[in-house]
C-alpha cells in the first residue's frame, strides 16, 4: 500500500508542475515557481491539497516536450515528501522519472529509496531501480529492480526481506536472517507478501529452501491463514505435528482450528473461538481425540486407558458492567483428570499450588473506594490420581461484602460491615489419619493396588475431617468500629469494638461411602445452628522518631493490643471448610481473629504485644524489624481446642504464651532485598517456622533464593519436618544472549520416605538423598529486534505430592522470526511409567 501511494505522489507532483507552467514561459525559470504551483493547486477540486516544490531550478525542454525540477528537489504533497536530484515529466510518453538518490517518505514514515523511479501518470505501472524500502515497524525490502503492476502489487525481482537491522559497524554484512527469493510479491489489496523460490538465510548461509510460502503484510495484526507449526514427541503420543489455521472472520472475532497428527494416537482436534464486544470479551476452546492406542495409558482409576474418546471444553469471559462492576466466568469440562496433561493442552483453568486442579468459576464483582462485593461459584476438578472427585466440593456460591463508613457523630472513627455467605456440597466425606494412627485405602484392586486412603479408626484423636458429606451453608455478618486518638506525647490509642454473628444450615449426608462415620465427630441431626462473638479492645502504639546524618530516619514503635471476648462456642461441633490453613506469623500478630476463614472465630481475652523498628535511608533504601508474642489472658484458648480438622493445634498459639514471631526486611537499594520471617518456640526459642527470601541484581546476574523450613505438626497430619530450597538465576552474557536456570531441592524427602516405611512396612523402603533434587530448569535465550531463540530443559517430579521417583523431563525449543512466524518443538524424555500421570509403560 505504501508503494502505491508513493508512485501516485511522484506522478501527481510532476504532472502538476507541467500544468502550472505554460509553453510561453522562459527556458529556465527560478524563484516564482512555488507561487504558481500553489495557485494551481488551489484551483484543484480538492482545496485541502497543497503542493510545494523546492528545487534549484525548473528546466523546460520544448523539443523533447519535458519539464524537469533539478537540484536538491523536494516535493511536499499530502504529507508525503519526495527527494531526488532530478524529477522529469515526459508529456509524450506520459511517464515520470525521478533520478539520483531518489527518496520517498510516506505519511506513515515508510521510506523508499532507489536510483531511479519510472512511473506512468495513472500511477498503476512503473519500475524502480535499486529499490530499498524501510517501513515504520523496521522491516526492510530490497531488490535490484522492482515493478509496480495494475496499481495493486509490487514485484521485487531477486528480492530480499528482513526484519533485522543492518550491522552498524559493517552495513554490508548479512543480517542475522533474511529471506531471498526469485520474486517477492507484495499485494496491497490482499495485504499479503508472497515468496517464490525462496531461501531463508542465517548470517548469509542458506539453511532452509521453500519453493513457495506467504506471510501477511508486516503492518497486519490479524490475517486469515496458517500459523507457525508446532511439534511434539512423547512415549504415549508418539511423534506429532500441528498446523494451526487462523480464520479472521471480523475485526472483533476469529476462529483458530488446530489439527495435530500423532503417530501413536491419531488426530487430535482443537478449536478456539474468540469474540471481543464493546464491554468485554470471551472465548470458547474445545479439544478431542479418538484414541488409537489406549494401551499407552493405565486403566482406571490410575489412567484413562479404557476411554476411546477423550476431550475438553473450556470457556473464559470478562465483561464490564460499568467502571465499578464486572462479571465473568472461567469454566472447564474434562473427560478425565489426565487429559490435559497427557495431550499437552494449555488451560486457563489450571492451578498448581501444591496439588494440581482445574478450577471453574462464575463471578460478579464490584469495587469502590470504600466497598467491595464479590459473588462467585466454584467447581474443582482434581487432576492428581490420589484425589477422589466425589470428595471435591461444589461451591454454590461464596459471597463476600465489605463496606467502610464514617462513624456516628457522637463516636467518630470508622465503621466496617463485613458479610460472608458460603454454601457447598460434596458427595463423600473426606478423612485423613494423624501420624502413628492406622490408615486404610477406600479401594483395593485385584492387582493389589490401593487408592484413596482414609482413617482406620474414626475418633477425634486419630482422625481428621477434611470435608463433610452433604450440604453446608453458613451466613456470617460482622459489624465493627474503631477510632484512633493521638495524645500530646504522640502516643496513638485506638479503641475498637465489634460483633459477629454466624448462622448454619446443615444437611449432612450419612449414607453411602463413609459419610455415616461423621456421627463420631458431629451431630448430623442438628440442622440449624448459630453463634455470636462480641469483642471490645484497644490498641496502643508509640512511634519514637529520630534522624541521623548520613543514614536516615529511625522509628522505634512499641505496640500493644488487648481484645476482650467471651469464649468461642461450639468448638468441634461445626464443619470447618474455610479456616483450615492457619499460619501464625508477623502478618497476623495484631489481627483480632487469626483464623484464616469464617468457620472459626477467636475467643477469650488475648493480648498481642510487639516492637517494630524501621529505617528510611537517605539514599532511598529501607529496612524494618518486627518481633512479638501473643498471650491468652483469660477464657478458653480457641487454638488449644482443636476442631474436627485439629485446626489450632501445633500452631504456636495453642499455649497460654504463644511462640515468638518476627520479621526482618532489608532493601538497601532497588537491586538488593532480603526478607526473613520466623516462628520460635516460646520455651527454648527452638525454630518452628522459617522463611527466607533474597533477591539481587549484581551486574549481569539477576538471582533469587528462597528457603523454607517448617517443623513437624503431627496433630495436623505432618509427622516430619518440611524443608526446601529454591534458587534461580539469569546471567546476561551480552546485549542479546542470556542464560537462566533454577533448582529446587527437597531437603526432607528422606524423612518422608522413612515415615512412609514406618506406617507401611510391607512397602519397599525407597530411601532418598537428604539433598534430593526435586526440580531443575536450564535454558539459553537469544533475543534481538528480529529474532527470539530459546532452548529449555526441565526436570521435575511428575507429582511432588506423592513422592514418586519417576521424573518428568522435557526439552523445549522455540524459534521466532519477527513478522515471519514461530516454530516450536517439545520432546519428552522417557523416564518410565507412573500412576501419577496415567501413562502406561507399554
């Protein structure tokens, strides 16, 4: 399109120059040409088009019937600029010639240069010698000769195309990559570039020959056609290749169809529909295959080897109702839990914190400066072999609301309203035995394999209830007030008060599976229950501030808080669905309620004390330290009275004096930071919990280190210490080359192996190294303005939760040539079969 406009500009300006000078003019005219050109341009039908010509002289040759602008010629027309040593219009042949350092700059910034332009005056045909074109997106065409035909296409004879910049030190040196072709045809109306008899060269060396291929114009963002191919290799799938086809149906919706041929399993079909609307967008993705070799996968419940058809349907949507409200969904329906992993399907619904699962949700959310509203439902699809789907809850729905208002005039301060409604259903109750208590599988098969372990003894001391079968609905409403006062000494006093009411509607299932065992923990006949928890208290802070020259501003702040409440009621008599992840550390030391959810509420009289030190450095650095402890002064300690999931026990809060908690944060500059937080035994200061993280940028190296160590919590089902170390680094070798890598060390696997053997002596003792490598990733990347190349090797446990020895080892290769396309290849190294991924050793 740029070439067409360029040719039109050249011819139009030359013809205008010929028309605006009469035959009676002198042989050589100077000085007044611009005035006459402007006057003529103003007489044209389009009064907005103005023509300006700058040249040293205008030459008329009446014998040859030509008009020429000579010497440093600049023609300005409709935002375009034509520069040349000489521009001539031949009135006999009606052709325009621009010669000598010809250069045309388009309105969009595209620059075309050549030794000689020759065009017809209807702009449809012409030739350019030694053409070089550079577009605004830094793509470049060149050819010894180019031809414009039919006003629609430009043909570059023996043309070259690249998106790479020329070498600054040696412009004659070949770029990193370029396409050389006998013909390069740029069709403006189709916005396509066609290459005939083409070779892709790297550093001037031909590496790939293609008799014919095509790509969209570099300015095109969306274009119907085939996308770059992808390749995959794995034991269960065989060798595979896919060639996606993108169908640009409209500017705001499209369809991508991706067939993948797998040598062992046949044709895998994938399709994706995307649609963008005025207030949001959504997509629908589907995948499916009729398996040709089912023996590649294990039989149920360890795999999907019994299925002929496997597939998935997914959809994601996000829509704005207005600036404050939005709604959307992210849903996935799978034929089986192994499909996404077995067939390498990327899914937006996947979450992988510790256990991998597919999470479907539908939501409505509203936000304002003083309020928050969130309503959503959840469906969890377990993707690990040890998770039984009937024990996964369906949440219908969970509702959260928060609103902050100014306090009444006689009190001042701030009033907060908090509300939560949670309703969920699961088919089967979920139990887990505590360490040293016997466990038994729910199912044992004829081949001796067992699955879905549960308790052997259903007593509160030996068994944890992770989830209750049936339907549980709870509604909670809280109202709180707080106000801060600063006295003349600078002490900050913050009194507060609040009340929370919880109401339960229970329909506990006591039939089928092991649901009847819940009667050992709860009364299944109680359908409606309620409780209330009022609280009053005060918080005290006294920030002491001092400044030192050359270092910064220091703040030392003692903090004290006391909360007075009655005892928590119905401990262990209610389901606990959302408050099982209790972690006591510096982040919740001064929280009124340290439980993680609404199913538990802190009771009794409790005092929280601590001291905080902060340093704001003159150079922009920052550091702070916090250390504190919590005390149960009166009443029942909610954390010492474990519920049906034993939440509160082994938490560091289950004694009258809690464990000590602390945090150290240091960031002397933007390139260096360290954070450490820990929990220490209140009697002997023994380490109970430690998390360390450091990030640094040291010259060409960017690195981070994370270390975590958690003491055993046998009452919660963790009989051994948990410990791990994760390090990652990126080394920038040059402006374009970088190396990256990470290693995850499982420092407690040998303890878990020992514990599993103690619990099941009949099983073989799989002893691990104390420095077990749980995951490794190594990669190299090259990236510049036109090329991205990367190769990565990764190795990890196929399921870190099961302790399997089998590893998932993958090599991934990716090459992207800007504006041309991308090719990727993934190879999975065979490391044996494992029930964790449903793949057979056949």
